[in-house]
């Protein structure tokens, strides 16, 4: 299997299981309807685990453009391979979302709320606030990338790593996911959002493109910050991207605080 196909397949598996659990919880007449946030976080965690088991030995199971860009930024992945990986991840995410739509085919017409339908495909904020939402995605992805690097620095019994990665995803979802739905992955959000826009889903409403940039930009900044801070603190190496990431993060924090202050 090529690395392109591996990233495509791994991301597809992630979205089938992750989007699938969102559909089961959100759509009417599903036996899993209204089973709650913990079920959703566990579904995504197990989806990541299985995806890593499936293709980790072939492509490294990035299954996330923020991971690919972060590893390239620290010299652990070739920049020349970045476009190929991201293209595979986006196509895999779109395909996975389409399969979820097909699997739950009778349930879309039974579900009247267009927001619930969109939530199967993509994330959205609990409280819309542009800079605070961006900061949430940034922090969540910082923890993801730093956590993956922490895990990689330790030796586990062979075959255990994907389970530890799944536990990391569960921890992020339970602790930090309540604000924006923790996309922490541009492909996870954008690929399925495109699927939502083009699939013939009855009563689906719009795809909330006004929010779509946040779960793309936030994870990219957070991923770069996580990787460069880890490189600095644990490996004693500094790069210009560290200072750029810190400056951008400081700006996002400042804007989020100002944004909230204006509401007071």
C-alpha cells in the first residue's frame, strides 16, 4: 500500500467511526439517539485508535494535516510529501463522511433540525465567539501534537501505541472539546463539511461556511506551536517557527480577551 492510499484509508476510517458516532447520537430514530457527549468522545477516540492500527506502519498515520505540517516544521517529515498527505487526508475525510451519510440514509428525513445534521459532518461552537473559538482549537491541537510527541518519546509494549493515542484523543475531547467540538484536525472538519454541502440531504440547511476557517486555522497554529515548543523544551532546539507561533498565539489570546471584554 502506498503512503497516499494509507493516509486516505486511515482518514476514511477515522471519519466513518467518528462521524458515525455523531450521527448515531444526533439523528432521530437512531438507537443511540441522545446518548451524550461521553459516547461521542469515546467513538472518536476508538476511531483514531483503529485508524492508527490500520495504517500506522505504512504512513505513520498522520490522518490530520496539522500533524503533517507540525512534523514537517520540526524536520521530522519531508516538506515535499506534505501536499500528497494532505490531499489524501482530505479525500479520505470526504469519502468517510459520504459513507456515514449512506449508512444513516433513512434517518436524515426523520431529523428536522438542520443543525443536528450539520453536526454529524463538522464542528461548531457552543458559544459563537470568533477569537475564543480559534483559541480553543489552537489549545486543543497544541495538546494533541505535544501529546503525540510525548507518547513517541516513550517505549511501550509493541502494538500499544495506538491505544495510548486513542486515550489522548479521549482526554482532549472530555476536557477541552466542549467549547468547539474539538476538530483539532482541518481534514476532519473541512472534508465532511464539503460533503455536507454537496450531498442531497433533505432539510440540511447551510454548511456554516462563516465558521469553517476556524477549525482549519486554529489546528494549524496549535500544531506548529505544540511541535516547536516540544522541540525547544525537550530537545533544546529553537527555530524561527517557534517565535512565529508564539507571536501568533499571543495575538489570538489578546483578541479573545478583548472580544470577551466587549461583551461585559
